[in-house]
C-alpha cells in the first residue's frame, strides 16, 4: 500500500494502531487530531518514522493541506465511548457531521478513497440479534447516546451521498467492541475499566446485573478487517467485529483471573439506553476473506500487558 495516507483522529486508540500497522507500508502518513480524546503520548512510539507527521487540527474547521495529495483518507475522528462523547454532545455531533463533510470534500478534490469508521451503535439497542447490515436499528434519536449514534448514522448518509452524487470511492465499516493497546484507561469502556481496576485491586464497576452481552474484537483483527475492506471493491457498510458473545459478568470474572487480582464486583444502575445485546453477523466480512483470529483470552493478556506498562511508566513494546 505505497500510498499517501491521511488519518483523522490518528492520535486516538484506533488511529494510533492503524498508523503502526501502515508505518512500513505507506509512502507517507499524515495524522490529524485535535487531541480532544487522542494523546500525543500515543504517538511517541511513531516519532522515529520519517514518513509520519502530526498536525494538530479540528476537522470541524475546514482545511486542505496543500502540500499533500492523499490517496486514502481514514475518518476515525470522534469521541467513541459514552463518557467523552456525552461530555460535550454538540461537539460530538459536529465532529461526525461537519467533520465528515469536510473530509469528504478533501476526498472529492483529491480523488481519494474515503474510509468511514462507523459503529455498531447505529443499531442502538437492537431488536434483531445478531445484527446484519440491512437492519436499520433501534436508536433513541433524543436520548443521551444519540449525539454519537445519530452522528455516525448521519456520517454514513453523507458518505453514501458523496458516492452517489460526486463519485467518491467510499468504504464504510461498522465497528463492534474493540480493545487493545493505546486505549485510554479513563475512557469508560468495559475492557479498559475492568483491567485498570483489576490491576489496582479495586472493585470492578458492574452496570446492571452483568447479564448484558458484548462481542469483543482485538484491535489487530480489526486492522486486518479495515485493510480487507480498503483493498476490496465493496462499499459497505460491513460489520467488523467478533461474533463470540460474552456476558459482562463473565468478562469481569475472566479479567480478574487473568490479572490474578483479588478485586470484587460492585453493582451500579444500568445507564440509559445501554444496549442489552450487541453481536455482529459477519457474513459479509467473510466474503472479503476476513474473520477474527485472536481468542479473547489471548487478546486480553496482550491488553493487560499494555496497561501494566502504562501504569508502571515503562515503554510499551508491541508483542
């Protein structure tokens, strides 16, 4: 993939991992991030690569870096977990709507592939299980999660309209729960919450009774799914995730055991509009030659190693 790449949101969890994946494959990588939820510390491991540069910029504001012509634009820019995206819901909506619009304009001008990282949240609290791409979802459009759910739905709509009316080569995937290195320990996601609490011997915070299910995909598998999509002739949307379900309670106990922790579980009220089940049908993804390979236990051990190094301020070396 000897191309010029733009990664919007490149200092965040997925963006940093994608930059690592492409660092030896791309001619150049431009990382754009406003550092709202991304972190410069994530990019320290990429500083030695001469083909990677960072620009601090908010994609809500129009831009076009005139010294570059991009071949592929990855739109990963948006707060992606409930704590940060509910903190400033209007900003979250503007990022997903206005920011996506600005990136699509660049893709149109540069005749670039436009990759839209959408989300399983477009299905809301689904009444169909597992979720297929032709399911339109069960989203509360005025709920506290709507800034993200509806923002991503609007971003998909914009992407498809740019394909239909401007001929932009669009790729859309819907990402299900993903975990791995470079996650923010304070982002409120279930895996990062449980691991950081277990490593410190703190009680694990369980929302509801823990009977809700999640399907968890290790980030390396997701990256392979992203590249399978980019290198295909498929527009999407395509679900990318691990169809193996686990209850949140079982996940908590597994992490306690893997961390060799003495943490207990405490129960808290379930947040509003929290989905009870979330599991992808990946039949379409399999037609691209993709399916997840990393077992949950193995992926969690890799994530635990990352969080241990972070807590000890030790350099992280990818395994």
